[in-house]
C-alpha cells in the first residue's frame, strides 16, 4: 500500500523542528523512517506533515561524560554497533543491537527513534529501562529530562507529546562491577521477539546488587520485574535463588496473548529467559 498524502518539511534546528511540529495538529517527527514509513504505508497513521530532523546538526554523536554515555537522536543503530564507546561502556546496548531487524534497517534506524516509537516488543526501550537511563526532550515549553521508569506510559505511548523532539538518550557508563544480560526468543533472527529480557546488575563478591530486569514482548510497554529483581539480588547466586526469582515472576508479569504466542507460552519463556540471563549476570555467559 502507499501512504495517504502528507506535507514534508526539513527542520534545520531543534527550535525549527518544534516550531514546525506546532504548525500541524497531526505532524510527526521523521528520523530513520524504519517504523514510521511502514506505519504510513499500511495506513495505520495519516499525519498531515512529516518534520524531517535528519539535517539538524549535532545530533549524531556518541560520547562519554560524567560517568554517562550520551547518544544523540540521529545516531543510527549500525553506527552504535561500530562504536568503541558503546562496546566498552554500553555492553547491554551492544548485545541488543544485532537483534534489531537486519543491517539495512539498522543503517537508517536510530536508537532514539526506537525509544520514541516504544514498540513493547522492541529491544532498545527495554535496554533503556534495564539501564535506568533517561532521555532529553525539547518542546514548546523548553527542555526537560524524563527517567526511563516514567517514560513508557502505554502501548506506543510515552512521555513525549506530539510537539516534542527526543534529543538524546543517556545511560550510566559501565564500570568493572557492571554486569549485563540480554536474551530473546524470536522465530527467526531479526524478527521482533516473542519475549525478551534485558538486565543489569552490580557484581558484589559472589553476589549481585541493584538488579534490574526489563522484559519486552510481554505487555503494552517494557516491563520491570521488580519482585524477581529483589529475589535475584543477594550474596550468593545459586540455584535456589534463581528458582525463587523465577517463581516471583508470577507477581510481575501477566502477558496477554498476541499474534506471536499465547500469554501462557510467554510466561513460560520469561522463566527460561531469566535463568539464562542470571547466568550472564554471574559472568558465565
Ligand atoms: C522489517 C523491519 C524489521 C524491524 N525489526 C525490528 C526489531 O526486530 N526490533 C526493533 O526494535 N525494531 C525493529 N524495527 C524497527 C526499527 O528498529 C526502527 O528503526 C525503529 O523502531 C525506529 O527508528 P527510526 O529512526 O527509523 O524512527 P522513525 O521510523 O523515523 O520514527 C518512529 C516513530 O518515532 C517518532 N520519532 C522518531 N525519532 C524521534 C525523535 N527524535 N523525537 C520524537 N519522536 C521521534 C516518529 O515520529 C515515529 O512516530 C524493524 C523495522 C523494519 C522495517
């Protein structure tokens, strides 16, 4: 199918983008276009105006500052895959990126676009949540920062309003004590996952502290499994602790059926994912 007719405007600065978004009630930001154009072609959306942010200077950088990694809104997924900074200081993102679609998609798709789109089965929103990251936003009222825990509101709904531009993602830079885990089940490599899990923790002797478990593909947003996080945190990570964390998932997740799998299958997969990720967090891979 072809999209309904729309107007197009090239934004030359962030202020210009915000002004353009204010000119049309159904305007949309155009970043890599890898989700937006599919949505338009399938006529799931029919915006009156696309505001192209690809020509705004300064949004395509990845840098480390003050113990954090900042990723600009125009950093492409494949650019991040090749980045030494991401490989060293954002290992969870590095593990997740190759699972997103295929290289042609990652050559255009941005990390920020994936987070702004907030597909509940997407890898990067869950990574942002597992990392306790934040996003910078500019809108008609100026700039603000939203924490990942407050950003994902509902199915494809975030703290962004239609007049906002997400300008950067920030995550804590990994240290020697950082542990990360990432696993997903997909029917074919590159498909959206039936269920997946992104996780972070701080190593403490033989134990783990500050465990954060963010599931994707199991609800209307990425979902933190807070009971399982508490059960997995502790001095020694043994089989009993892993089993307790898997049991605790009953209080965290209630996956609905979808076209990929039933809720019951997803619930079972969530436990399998947790066992695999727990091993990664303990450094066993
Ligand atoms: C065949 C195929 C397979 C795919 N498989 C996967 C997969 O397995 N996993 C996965 O996670 N993704 C997958 N994707 C989606 C891909 O990762 C997209 O690149 C990503 O979801 C959106 O990034 P984008 O830069 O292309 O954003 P766009 O498509 O340009 O925009 C997506 C949405 O976010 C908004 N938006 C984008 N950037 C901003 C911003 N800076 N500020 C405010 N709003 C913004 C747009 O207005 C739009 O609503 C797939 C896509 C295709 C076509």
